[in-house]
């Protein structure tokens, strides 16, 4: 059976499929992938959602742009701990990419995404941590998500948008002016399509978490925003769908974000509160690593530009001169990893052969001290 | 008991009040005002809403800014025909008034509004037309509606907004650039607070109906938008909360909007389709009446300025050179009624003694011919 539901299955079919899945659980072998339904349009998804409400089940929703990695799976695991049903959306949202940004090169990995989700459902089935599992994937077309006008990535383009200022203009918004308008707009639509009890976002995109919490509060939306800690490699590198473009040389130097944040957070842990002390520690680490790289030959080094290192209020994202010990702060950074200047035979240069510039972001929450 | 619920009543109280109302219906005397609950905040309202869902009842929602007239009551009657429960909101939304507009002078008539709603509930109780009645009034504070930032009426002001362009910039949007941003934003919040099965808007604010339908479609909102024909005086004047400022002289001349639209619609009914023919008929009527007024003495005349007379597509609101007989058109107009130049002893000059300029709007739908 095709995984794609083309919007013609009736509710009763959808409901019976849900029930069939549930009753088959006991007898399903460990190897058999656990079924979830895939929806391309809203009405059928909504029917399943209503059935979940009627059965006093709960829904956790995890919006993604596909290219799933352990970070996404961590969100889904958390959602499955706290809800009986988990909906995952996979939609690469055009309106959050600027006209010169990487929409076309954003990784699209449908088959491996599905394999990961099926495997995760097997894990959830045997896990003792929670009772939930993935029951629906929502993979809409752009015509479903933007039914009237073609989605615009122009800052003054026409369309139906959610704007959240001044939050959306800070940090990432400085270099990506349409980004959070696109994110807020698509999340509003996805939340409306799924009516989740809880929505799950990763701490890694900290500005996104702040803006989504603000959107839910300001628009009186009936859902709870849950933030899950950033998933990291063993050495600390934050997982990102864009990491596949790094290759090993840039990946190693990309760890500098984590090291710089650690230096800043250590200063805070040691009792410092001032912007100069905390950001100074982070900046000097980032500068040291770059200076070191500059001394190396072009086929050995990886260069980067620090876009920003920020110390900001956790709710307003206003830059801070000094951390209020009652509120704590967000310490965040963005680096632009330059394309490799020269590559070596047999070198792992990542998807795109090291030619794709990669923008990396990361952050630490400096918890309140009082 | 105070009508105002201050957000402390628990759900069980709210639910039992709902049930008590229902069971008391049979024995209630015709004179006794039928109770509805009044909510100032969202959580308790949401609990009542959930109870309505659990009981397989349906909710119609009528958003208003108070100053209720027969037009609003017509919306509520329609909502009560199609739903078991009707929520009415009363909130004068600051973000839809420009900085120089009439927010402060917008009529606020809480006690008479409540009296009208209680009387309407009596009527609904004895009516054979439908089963529904008003079960809740939502009268939020601005802090509830705009929880984070003070609401901004500046076009570039900060806040969390819904923008719907280019629709919001046409017709009324030309002279009121923040108006539909404010309307869409507050309606999004109100819909999220109430989760209605159906929402009710009057045909009179035609651009508002087009924008709300667009918002519901584009943001994948789970509600049905119902449009109710414009309520009119016997002679055709469209009801409006602002009519109280007219007084009898301006009221009579204000009827010119209706007459001009009638002239245009008659041209269409007579088989004309071109902009020149339809708008020409409307314009020439408006010009005739004004020329006639200009010949009268200042204490006898009422002057006005025609802001626009428009012939536009029913969905895009793009101006039309010719009506597509398959789509029909919206024929709409706005007049600015000037303050009276001189008044006479004992003359009924309306609220504000004829000094308040009054902007009137009206429209006819030219139905498709095929």
C-alpha cells in the first residue's frame, strides 16, 4: 500500500486503520514496521484528530522540515512520553527562506526519514518510558499550506502572514529578515491543522522557541509549547540538518561554536554577570581558533566568520549589559563556515564537496541564579 | 450576582451553571432575563467550550465591538438557528483604529447591550426558528487580548499581528492602513479563544468578510465563516453603530449610499456589465444629491465627500473593468458625512451635536448571472 494518502480515504477507513493498528500491536513482530498514516491534506488529518479527542487520547505535534536526525527523534520521544499520539509534519517551508537562501539546497530525504520514523515507532513500542507513538505524518503540498497566493519570500511580498516584532528582527532576523515571519506563519497553519495538546521544539533554535512561545501566548492559542534540550554529538556539536554539508574538516572546526559558548557559560558559572566578561570569554575563544586556522595551508584549514555572539534576555531577546540573576540569559551564536578553499584527494568534504557555505547556530541557556 | 466573572470560577461551577440554565428553561417565566455567563479571561471560557464539545453541542460565535443594534442581533439570531450555543464577544479593539481615528469616541453602551442580549435570549427561548441561545459573553480586557506588548496602532508598530495583503490595502485599507491588520489579528485571537464551529459576520463590512474568509482559508482554521445579509432601516439605510452620530438631517442624506448602490445594481440587473455603466449610474446619483445639497443654506444641508465607489472581484477585491458574469462583483462605497455647518434650535443632530464627522460604508453583491 502506498504510504501517501491522497485525500480520498473516508474517516471511517482512517479510524478503523487506527484501531487496527492498535489491536495488531500485540501480535506484530519486532521486524515489521509500525504503520502510521501519511496525510497530504488537512480534512482527513482533522478527522483522525477528532477521533483522538473523542477517545480521550492526547496529541503531541513535532513540526519538521524533514532531513531528520537524532535531534528530531529526541523531540518525538519526548512527545511520545507525554502524549498517546504523535503527529510529525514534514514540510520544507518556502516562506522562511530568503530569496538568496538555501531553499533549493535544503536536504530532502523522504525515504530515510520514513525509515527512521518507522524504526522509532518500533523503539517506542518496546520502550517502557511512555505509551505514545507516531500515528500520523503530515506532509502537505505547498498548495495546501499556501492555498491562495504563491508563497512569497520577499520581505514586502503579498500573502497572509503572522509577524512578531521586534523579536523576529533580532539575532537570526538581522541576516534573515523573512525567516521568522515564515516560521511563525507556517507554525500557525500547522498548529491549526493539527490542534495539538502540546507542540515540541528543540532548544537549539532558541529564537524560534521564544517566538513560538510568544505566538501561542499572544494569539491565545490552545496548546502547550514544550522545549527539548539540544541534541549533541559526543563532543558537543549541536545536531543540525545542515551538518551533512560540513565534511570532517569543517565539522571539527564547527565545534568552535560549542567551545565558545562553553567558555562564556563557564564565566557565568564562575560568578560573572557582565556582558564584557561573558561575551569576552566566548569571543576570545572564537578568535583564537580562527587565528590558528589562518596559519594553516588552504588544504588543511577551515575558515569561518562569526555572525554574532549574543547575550540576551530569555523572553524579549533584548541584548543585556548584565545578566539579571533572577531571569538568567540566552547566550547564543551563529558562525558562517566558509567553503573549503582547497580539498585533498579522498577527503570527506560532506554533501556538495565542501563548496556549500554552512551557517551554524547554537546556544546555551544561562539559568537564573536565584 | 455580578455579571462579571473575574476568572476565579472553576470549571465545575461553569458547567453546572450551564446545566442549571438548561434544566430551568421549562419553568422560567417569560419576564425573567435568561442568564448567560460573562467571561473576562480565556481559561474559564475554554472550559465551557470543552463542555459544549463533550455534550455534542455546537458553537456559533459573533464577534462585536458592542454598541449593539439590530444588525448584530440578526447575526446572533442566525447563529442561534445553526448552533445550540452562541458566544458573543464585546471588545473595542484598539489595533484596528488608526492613531487619528475614532477609538475614543466609539460608542460604549454596556448596559443597553446586556439588556438587548437578555431580551434576545427571551425571544430565542420562545422562537420556533431554532434551538440555540446565547450562553456566554466574552468581554476581555486589553491585557487579555494583547498579553505581551501594549497594542500598537502604528503601521510600523511592534506586536504580534496577522497581515493579509494585498486585500487589506484595498478599499477601506487605503484610508485606514492598520484597520484590517487589527481586525484579522483580533479575530484570530477571538477564534482561538472560542474555537467556534461557525463564525458570523455581517455583509455590510464586505471587505472584512472577504478578509476573514481568506484568513480562515490561508491559516487552515477549523471554522466556517457565515455571512449574514446587511440589516437595514425600512428605507434602506444600512445599520451601523456609528449612525447614532448622524442626527436626522445627515441620516436622510446618508441614505444616498444606498440609493447610489441601487442605481448601480439596477444597471447591472438591466444587463450592463461595464465599469463605466455600473459605476457611472452610482456616481451620477451621488453627485446629483450633493449638487442639490450645495444649493441649500448651511442650516438645512448635509454635505459629504465620496471616498470611493468600487466595482471589484468578490474574492480578490481587484477593481474590475467589466463584471465576469460567472463571478459577479462587489459594488461598494464609502462616504464621509461632514459635520453640520449650522444647526437649528431643537434639531435632532445626533450624539455629539452634529460635530462628529461620520464615515459610512455600504455595499451590494452583484450575483453571478450564470
